[in-house]
C-alpha cells in the first residue's frame, strides 16, 4: 500500500514521463511540420521548406540539407581547365547527356557558320560586329601580340602615348579552353548559362575564326566544326606570353626555374608527406608577425538579422514590367549600351517619330544591334508590344 508521499512521487514521475514523451514526440514531428530559418518559421510542403528541399534521410542528430544527386553534381561540375580538361564531349541538360534521334549520345560540336548566326542574335548588341567592341563592352577581335609591349602612359603626361596595348582573344588570351568556359558560364549577358554545349562550341569557333586563329595551320572557314578533340589541339598565339617574374636575365628562363622549384618536394617541409608535426625546425622564424591591431576592423560583429528579403508583389507590377526586367533591362537600363534608356523622355520621343507600329516592328524583328525580341524568341509578339508600351509609358 502506497503512502501519501509515495503517491505524490508516483504522480510526479508519471507527469514527468508524460511531458518527456510529449516533448520527444514534438521534437520528432517538428521536422515534418515546420522548420526554423533563423527566427522565421515556414511550413514544409511537398518535401520543400520555402524554396528548398528538405533532407529526407535519417542522419543522427542532424537534419541539414541532403546528399546531392549525381545529376546535380554533374550539372555544377562544368569547369574547364587550361589543358582542356572538363571540355564536354556531348550535349547535356541539367547534368544528363542529351540523346539524339538515333538514341545515342548527341555529340557536342558547332560550326563557325552557326556561331556567326548565334553571335549576331545574342552578342553583337554589346560586342559589335565581328567582335569590334561596343559602348562599355570590350573588343573581342583585332589587335596583335606585338601591341602588348606598348607601354601605357599616364594620360596626364605632357605628351601621352596615343597607342595602348590591345588585349583581345587573339592577342592576349593564352588558352582557347578558357574562352569556351567563360562563354558557357557567363554569356549571353542577359541569359547566362542558356547556351547548349554545341552552341558554345559554335560561338567559340566563330570568335577564334574572326581572330585569325588557325587549326593545324589552316584557317577556320564557315564550314569548320569545333568539338572537344579539335579544341584541345588549338594553340593560342600568346600561350607562352605568361610567365613568372624571377631573378634571371632571360625572363623565359623563369618558367624552367619555377618548374624545377615546384618539382622539389623539399620545399614542402621535410620532403616527406605528413599530416602532423611536419616541420622540425624553429617555427618562430616561419611565423608572420603582425604588429598592427586589426581588432577594430577585422572583428566587426556579425549581423544577427535573420529575416528573409521581401519579395515584391508582381501582381502590382505594370503590364510588361516583369518581362522588361527579365529580358530587356540589361540594355535599356544602361546608357553605356547605346539603346534608348527607360526614363529618357527625349530618347523615346525620337524613337516614336516613325510611329508606334514601326517601333513594334523593330522590337519584334530587331534593328541594328538589337536582336529580334531582345534575344528571347520565346516571347510572343503581344508580350513584346506590352514591354514596349511599358518602356514608353515609363519615359513620359
């Protein structure tokens, strides 16, 4: 028979177990119902928390992210090294190889002729005809390796040098593979990463062609088709123009000196690979002494603000505004490009002198450096008219 005090202890114990069970079940169920991002809570819906997928794997004491799939890794692992490592052999989409009509992997390749068409549609409005350069954007073709030796002088000098080094793809860039990677990763300016591997090869082939780069001693004509195998054989004129500065009479000897130096394992400690206590000498001599108090600048407190940025309500946007900001603002919001800037009343009054129908026609079909529909052929004619109306109404 329990005494009163034992009965109280039992009730307390049972209450404690009940609370513990409730808390434990809440902790287990929480990831399925809600998650915490700083100080903000959002519901988990369709396996996603906000716009991110939630980890569905059971990881002890952790529920952060998830293991990326092979497809996701492949979609991100697209860097290209100077020796051509990483150049794609096939066309891919979202990390998976694209199959042709025959069911086999579609080879990634592009002709100079196709590259010319793509350049005129996607690149000419910024970089000019044949890579001659545009307002605010660099020249891609022309120049010579010899121009790189011209000393750029201060324009404030009494007699400044009128000539300057002309750095273009053909005169300055040491590796063609870098050109491919840059185009694939960053271009076109208003739609980066939108080109297929074959289209990137085509534009690369065109730019190499207008720079007079040769393949196995032959000029690249319109029918020339560039692929991974051919790309790795291309040697740029200035490939040997980059070398380390060392204390030698002949700078080119520096390449050999640095190669020998970096091949010596002794410069990495004792010459034997190790992970602990590798250096036996006086380590005080190896330490960099900093006598400046950096605490005022280097140890600034980190922000504890955790709220997510406000998302503008596109429902209140004017007709054509969202499409303009996504497709046209890169040129029509930058006076350096040369296109009429939204908000410039006089510029748009000049555009309208030929009538609104002509403006619609030019926007849909292209004019001068502007490609049809601003380079986005997925837009309908009505969408383009809506964008034009928005730009005009915003410039009155």
